[in-house]
């Protein structure tokens, strides 16, 4: 588990894009370090580790901070 949370699952989603083509998206289910579970949908182009981790980590940290309020 990363310090900010754990990816619990990934589901592939197919959508029709604006140009009428089929796009692949991925729905990540993540549990934060404090136990909050959330989902985030990410386009296939953004699934490399360098792009994806800051997206998931940022949301996980925001949710954990909100829980502390």
C-alpha cells in the first residue's frame, strides 16, 4: 500500500467520443489511507504511472483532509 492509499480494482469502460469514435476509459476504485473508498474515471491516455499516480494521490489526500475537518 502506498502512503496515500491502495488501488482496489480497475474496470474498463467504452464510450463514444465527441468525434463518434470509441474511447477506452478506466474506472479505478481506491481506498485512502484513512479508509475512504472512491472511484475515479481516467482516459486511456492518462493511465501511465507518471500521470495516473498524481491524479489518484491528489484525490485521496483531499478526501483524507476533508475527513479530518
